[in-house]
């Protein structure tokens, strides 16, 4: 598959638009794929799935909704059960929309001494989700996080401890920078299955790609042989105005930086 066939943009960057409207804008800007960041419980309903499917844009990846992280990262039994019902709806949506990747984050460990009570149930939830994803041919991508997995070693160690064949590392370029690192060597070290692309400069993070000082030439070199999606995931505050123009600029950035001939 050509690089251009794997360009993608996150609907999370188009908040507070409805997901259907966000997908339409992404499609109109020329992207062949999108990453869906659901913003409401109803996004995963059957009625919503029909509307999103009619847009005609492949939802190559889904980010487990940040708004609903408490449903997944919980030690509360009833909340866990509610979360699993929601997760199954989310995966059914993914199956319908051609999704290959589900993005999740490492959990934040509790205070020492409470592992069995507070941490083990969360790990169990992540493993359950990875298993359900595997049944559907959806890869579980574990994103680097400056709070818990800010280095390649920490991310790979965390995934190794989970010890599930369907959980693979992914890289967010801004999160690598925020942790004090460089995304290019991070990518080279972990061989990511998925990628979130945004820029960083000073204290400004998740800038539109090309507007910061990240060395994307080095990132492109580190990604030689990469077979995943090139997903732009900037912060939504940069896309509230001139949205269509900025989407087209993002697509142009991908064509310059990750061309088919790479």
C-alpha cells in the first residue's frame, strides 16, 4: 500500500464538531482515512454507525475515547461491566467502518501496596479488550505517555508485562517530545504499529505538523519500512478557525514529508 493511501486525520482535532461532520471535512480535504475519537456514547450506536458509514471515509483507527477512559481504567466492578458493554459497541462500530487499530494508553499505577486492589483489575480490563480486538482483527496500539511510558524502554517493558500478542507499541511524536526525548530514535527503537503526528515547540504541544521544531526529516527516515497509518493528531484549538484550509495544509504536509517514493 502506498504511503498516500495511509494518510489519516483524527476527528479529535475537530472538536466540538459532531463525528459525522468531522469525517466529512476530513474526506473533503483529500484524506483517504480518519481516526475516530468518539465524543459521545451515542457515537457507537447502530444509528450513528449508519450515518458514519454513509460518509464513505474509512475509519482506519479508533482512539478509545478520552472522555470515557474511566470506563476502561477502573477497578470498580460495576463500572468495569458497563465499560465492557460500551467497548463491545465500539468494536462493533470499528468492524463496520473497516477499523484496523484501536489506540489505548498505559494505565497510571496506584500508590504502592494497592496493586491487587487497584491496578490488577485495570490490567485485566486492558487484556480483555486486547483479546476482543484480536477476535475482530483489530490491533491494540499502546501509545507512549510522558507520565508512565516516556521512553522506548519503559513502553516496551510495559507491553512485555502485559504479555498479549495483540498489544503493540505506537508512537505519538508530541508525547515523545514532551517526555524530553526525540521521536525519531523512539520510533527506531520500538518499530511502531501506529503513529500520531503533531508538532512541538517550547511549551506548545500538539501543534499542527510543520509549525514547531520537530525534526520530521529524521522521523521520516526512522519510519522506513513502516506499514501503518500516518495519522495527524493536533490539538483541536488550532482548528477552530479556517478548518478546511488547515486540513488541506495538513494533507500537504504528509505528501511532502512521507511521499509515496519514500
